């Protein structure tokens, strides 16, 4: 593998570890073992654990942005909301991405990580604004529904039988 391929493999393993354990519990030793490299090689590529955490958060949010872009290609207005919403609901069925995104928000307690999370989330908002051309109140509702979906998915309620959960999910489709 080239250094870039190893870097990508490390970030994939780091995403899983970050999703499972958060920024504080993320283990560079576990990540190195998952990739089949030495722990010092992880540090050679990323410098510090915090730099690896930052790169992992960037990867998570960039992946969401790419998913938004792919879903909304050629669309405008409310069609952007519907396409991204459907793609996002599908993405939430992958527990790694859901947990990594939620861990990103938790990691924002650290000022350096907060800047990474803010930048990535801001790029999501700005993309949806540009792609949809919708007013700010609709953008806010769109992201509020997304956050509600995160909470519902984290409780494994996307296919729930509970009436209250189904009603919340129905409200997210509007």
C-alpha cells in the first residue's frame, strides 16, 4: 500500500473506533492493529492523536456532504430536501456513520475539535442553502428534522412499533 492508501485505511478504521468510543476513548493501537500497521506509523502519518481525531471528524462530515451532493444532483427547491432526506434516512441505518456523527457533536466540547465540527456542519448548511435556494426558516426546519432523525435512529426507532415514534417519523417526512 502507498502512504495515501494507508492513510485512507487508517481513517476508515479510525471512523469505526471513533464511532464506538469517541474522541477520548479512541485507541491508536486498536486502529493500527485493524489496519495491520504499527502504532508509530499512525503517528508518522497524523502527528498526534488529536490530529487523527480531527481528520476522522472531517471525514465523517465530508462523507455526509458528499452524500448530500450525490442525492441532490440536478435538483432544486424542495426536491433537494426530499432527495437529501431520503438519502440521509438510508445513511442512518449504518450505525458507524450515525454514531460517528453523534460523537462529533460530543467532541465539540474541545475547542480545537469544535472548530472542525463547526466548519463541517457549516458546509452542510451552506450546501443545502445553495442547492435548494430555500429561505432560512425552511433550512432550519430541514436540519431540525435531521437532528430529530439522529436521535430517533440512535434509539433504534427508525422501524419502531411505538406510536409516538412513528408519529415523529411521519412528521419528519413533511
